[in-house]
C-alpha cells in the first residue's frame, strides 16, 4: 500500500465492532481507575473522595471522547492508529500522576501540572483526529469546534487549580469540569454522528466490566501479602457475589434495552440516546462501582490484618459510606438507564438504594465481614425478587441468555 493511502481515515459502518486497538487503549483506563481508587484510599476523607470523583470525571471525559471517535472511524486503520497510540502514551502519564493530581511530593516534576498538561494533550489529540474524520461533514466540524470552545477555558481553570490547595482547589476543579460538561450538554446531540450503535454500546458494556473488575482487584489489594484465613476466604466469596450481582443488574436487561433503543433509532434521536444513556448516565454508574471498590478494599484490609484489627472490628466512616453509598449510586444510575430507555423506573432498586443509605449508621456497628455479607445478600435478594412472577414487568428486549 502506498504511504499516502496508509495515512487515510476509514469511516466506520453499521457493522463495525470493537477493535483490538480499542481494547488495548482500555488497558490504560483500567490502570487509571485503579489509581483513582488508590487516590481515595490514601486520603480517606470527604475531601479525598471528592478529589477521586473529580479525577474520575476527567478520565471519563477522555475515554468517552475516544469511544465517540471509534464509532465514526476505524481507529485501528490509517493515521487514526497513530493518534490512538499517541493518546495511549500520554494517557498512561495521566494515570501515573493520578495519586498526585492535587498535591505532588517534593522533588521531581510538578505532578499536578503534568496531570493537567497530559490531559490537555489527550483531549486535543482527539479534537485533531475527529476534525480530520469530519473533513467532509461541515455540521460535525461545527459541533467539534463548539466543544473546543468549552474545552480551552476548562483546561485553563484546571491549570490555575494546580497553584491552589485544599477546598479552593477542588472548587476550581468543579467549575472547570462543570463548564466542560455543560458546554457539551447545551450543544445538544445535533451534528454528532453515530455510525455503529452496536459498536458504541459494546464499548460502554466493556468499560462497565472493567470497572467491576476493579472491585474484584480491590479485594486482592486489600488482602495484599497478609495471611489467608477462613474469614477472609468466606468474605472474598461474598465480595465476588456482590460484583456478580452488580453485573447482573446491568447486563440482564438494562444494557440490552439501551442497545436496542440505540440501534432502532436514527439520526438525531440516535445521537440523543447515545448522549443521555451512555455519555452522561454511565458516569454515575462507573463512579458507584469505584466507590464500592474503595469500600471493599478497606473492608478486606480490616479482615486480613489481624495484627492491627480484630475479627469483630466494624468498618466505619468514609469507607463504610463509600461501600453503601457507592452501591446506592450504582442502583440509582441503573434505574435511570431503565427510565431513559424503557420509560419506567425500577422501583425496587430505588427502594434498596434508600434503605442502604438509611441503614448505614447502623451498619457501622457490625463487623466488617458481616457488612460485606449483608451488602452482597441485599443485591442477590434484589435479583431473586426481580425473577419472581409478581415483580416482573414486560419489556421489549430479551434478557441475557435467552
């Protein structure tokens, strides 16, 4: 193939599927999520959790940008492949600096400034690649330029935040992210192109699995090199059951309903569903999983470290609220996805979310092992209840495995 042809951009069609390069790109995001959990674990306070969620919002915007790009062109072909490799390299630097995104240690590079600089490069690389893909689509180019107008002041505010400390730094971060997200939301779905809805839905399904994998990894990190005991082994089974239950609540119906609606829609309606269901509603879903991972990580540290913690020590404070509040947030997000795509709320999931939050002060008095058991049992009980004839509601899409 002549060099000039190797630098072309190949548009994606309706049957486009997830490429191995996109999966390779997601590996960097896996590490970034792990680093975000570590950031919150190192700063166990409401401020530390807020910082972690802000970082997650930044990472999510990066990942979403390239998910949208991948549904417009084949990112594993032509010059787009080079842009993806470049974005991966810089994104890896972003991931490395996540634990120091707000306050870097003395010596070496300025970690907060490096984080913001690398984030800016990742977003600008996306803009360049997307503008190239839209070279024959004036409407899409106008949308991308509107997005750039919101991105530049957002990055400038994040750069200003690197010179601040404490709550004011977090406030500037919040304003920067709000400006970026609001700009995209107000720009509306008009002008966006979604050539392959199946590919798009698959990308988001995979990132949910990656996030759930982080909750499993958190169990192993919490145990670390500490000795295995029967209590730890039994609690680990409960932790896996919790992750499996969260998988079920998303993939059994909700994920299929969203993909079904996305595939059947066309034009502006398809772009609107993609923006609402995936770009925005999947963020609180992922945030909920990350918070659950934080709670599990600390729970298993309590269970495995018998030198510093007894078997009856309860989980309390920020880790406890991360576990129950994260699961509640996840259930609300999943129910919101159902509302967006099927037109009805999943009331039992909303009720369980409220019950979890209401019972959290009482759960601060039960041993960590019992807490993990209770949380896992509530999710499994929810799934069992939803399988009963009186709890089922007819849906227009098949369940998984049917």
